[in-house]
């Protein structure tokens, strides 16, 4: 009964959320998918910036929001006319690099949580037969944006892309975009106020001006038809099209081409099979990460993408890729630069280094925790044959009964799936991490899992749950979360040897599960400071971490239904919860690699274990 009530209150509150959605996002346009395949002007570089801790540039002294032409969006300058009372000036203030977090760019911003205003000027000669959008890869956490101090737009959520149309407000020549970025943590936020990672604020990913035809292909799906290896199916979604317009989807190397006629909503679907009876597609897999050139064309544009074709299935407690049983030899990652200053990662180079380390570990899988990483990570992993667990930051003590919190979580889930749904290497969508069990939480997460299944029936959907002991003395372990009945996997975190007993405990624990689903240990491990050596019973020595890994590997090798493992974590990362001077120094030390790229003893133990899984 309690669960039914929880579901009813959540559904009822969802109606309120739609009305209250304004608090989270307004003025945005649906996400333009495959942004790299579009006509782009990159706005990355040094932006002018103003720290505004009391949001004086947005609220008046009675805390009422000011009109855009009076707020800092107006980009006034005192020095252009000192006879007017203007108390800010972008031109004479500081600069910040975009993409990038502000915390690692300036000592005085290391701990800063609040508003910083960014301004960039750019030149464009808008064409009458084109449309224009501004696209942000991510802004943490809330962005309010105005171009030429016209109607502002808002986006909430620190790890997903968003765009809005600027066709009617662009001027010939110089234009100005001003962004109010606020990274303050909020109890009702997603994530909420407590997390074990640094709250990096800023415009943390690429910014583009996008030029499109009046009617353009905004999104599309091109997938292998389940149960075949020679048939491709999918859909296209145009923006600004009229019913009857045609789109051609072609894969030249496979000699496949389909004509799609869109309806009044710009939507059309297709299915096309290879001609020859014996012909089939080369299916994407870690050993052969084959990507096909795909062209989506209309009379006025051709959008190019590189797409892999594969199937992923759970059969009982086993995982199958293209009909072949697989083990996910993985590692967890935060989105942090591989080397100093260890701020937010965003570039292809960052991705190649981090994923190169995963390959050295003999990994075929990475858990991108605890939020969607930049698109470079997903696409470089796809090229390298590394499968991906993609996750939204529904983390720890989220507000389960707040309709805005649910709407925010669902927005971020939809944005993540929209961006990555054509990536063959993404095999798991995750809706949460380590959330405390309860009826409201189960209703909240079940709704997210249903939404993910509805948007994308081709992938597995799960969450990082938590372990339990069956017996009082803590030797018989399991995971009994009701969420596992709704998820496609039995995936959970366990820290035997670190938070739960000493490293020897792992040799005394055995596991059983009452659900017949593939088991993934989505976190395990312990900490060590690189170069700190001593007796192996001393915490934070490399020796302790190494023996903890050895004991956990022995335990995992005996675990029934184990289909994957992603120890926590590839690299030491910054966290406000790790204050032990001389050992942690604001870094969570559970990495198998230090924040300077130094490999700890545990790295080689994990690498050698995964070598046996090949
Ligand atoms: C948790 C959590 C991680 C955290 C880790 C740790 O399982 O999911 O975000 O960093 O444990 O405590 O190091």
C-alpha cells in the first residue's frame, strides 16, 4: 500500500512539475544530436568573467530578478560612459578559459561556489536561408543565458548538453553572449548537496554557434534490427519540416540506402536489409570496434556520423554481446583531467589518455561515474572498443518526493540518452548510485527506469545499488534491493576490506543472490597514496591496497553470476571529503593511478586479473 501511495504522490506531483518546469529550464530547443556533424563556429577560448557572489547582476536589492537589459546581460561598461552609474565592467574584469572549470584556473576560485558571469563576443554574417542555435556541451550547474541582452534562457543540470535558437536575435557583425553560471549545491538538486567529488563550476565543455537549414535533421536513430546481422532500422526527426519531406539514410560501405518520408511532426521511420543473402554487417565489438560511415541527407544538408552495429542482451545471469557471452572487465572513472591541475576533463586528448590507461588494464568496459561525461569520452571509447556504463547524478540522498527533483532527473536522463543513443559502445544506462532504499525512492527510480526503457528498448538499464549481509556475523553477503527486480542487472557497490572490515575479510565472505540476473560489482577497492610504502596492514600504503585487490579478486572469482566488475577508480580524484593532510590532500586516493599518472601496485594486480578474463 505504501508503495502505491508513493507512486501516486510521485505521479501526481509530476503534473505539478510540468507546470513548475520553468524553475529548471525555459527557452531551450530540443537537443541537436551529433553536434560534431553540424556546421559549427566554435566559441571556445578566453571569455571575460565577473565573480558575483551575491548575484547583484541578476537580483535587485529586494531580491527581485531584473530585466535582461538591466542585469549584467546588458554588458554595460562604466568606462565607456563614467557619467552613468554602472558598477561592473566585463572589459576590465578577469578572463576564464572555456571549456574549463573555474576552481583549478584561479587559486581564489578553488573553493568558490556561487555565480560567475561569462561574456564572449563573436562575429557572424547570418544567412537568410539558415537558422542559428547556441549549443553548450555542459555548464555546471545552472545557466541563464542571453544573446545581445535579448530574451534569456535557462538550463539546469551540470553534465548534459543544451541548445536554444538565436536566429531572430543575431545581428550582422558583432554579437554578445552573456552566461550567468551558478554552481551552488541545492538540497533539491540532482545531485543534491552531498557528493564525493569536487563541485567544479563553469562552462566546462565546448560552446558552438550552429548553422542549420530552415528544415534540418535534428535527431535520428540508426540501429541493427534485433535478431539480424544484415538489417538496419531506425527513425529520423526533422525540425522545421513539412509533412512529405524526404530524408535519405545511407551506409555506402554496406550498400544500404533508405528513403524516409516525414510526417507533420517531422518524424519518419525506416528498415532496410542488405541485398545478398550471404551479406552481413561487421558487428561492433571490443576486438573489432567497426564503425560505418552513415549519411543522413535532405535536399539542403548531409549530416555525417560513424555508427557501430551490435546487440546487447541479458540472458539469465549472463551477458551476451552479438550473441556471444562476455565478461565486463571494467574500471570506474570520474571526469577529471588525467594530469595536473586535475580539473574537469573535456577534450579528446583527455579522453585518449584516460581510456588508454583503461586499455592498459585490459579493460573492455568503463563506468563513467556519476554523471554523463563529455561526448569525447563516449566517442573515443567507441573507437577503442570500450563499452560504457552511462549514468545520471541521482546520487545518495536525493529528494524523492520533490516534483522538481524528479523533473530534473528525468530531464538529465532524456538529455543523456538523446546525446548517446547512437553509440554502439553504450550498453548500460544507469539511473542512480547508492541511494537509500525506501518506497518513495523505489517509485522515483522505477519511473526513471521505465522512461529509459521507453526511450531506448535496445539497451540495459540499471543502477549502482548496495550490498547486504544475510547473517549477523557478516560472512554471507548478497544484494536484496527491490530495484533489482525492475533493473536489467544486479549491479551494486561493495567495499569489503576498506569501509567494511580489513582486507583479510574478503577471504571470509561468500555470496548468493535470489535474482537470476547478471551481477556487476559497480564499485569495490580501497585507497593508497602513491609511493607510501609500509606494512601491508597500514591503511593508505600501496601494499595495503594491493593486498586488498588480491583478496577481492579471490572473492570475486567465486561469486555466482558475476558478469562484470568496475573497481573504484582509475585515478585519484579531488573531493571535499578527503582532508587527511599528507595522504589525501583533497584527493580520494582509491585510484589505481595517482593524479600525476603514477601507477600503484594495485594497477598491475587488476591488469593481470583482467588478462585472465580475455
Ligand atoms: C561510494 C560512492 C563513490 C565514492 C566512493 C568512496 O561508493 O559511490 O562516489 O567516491 O564510495 O567512498 O570512495
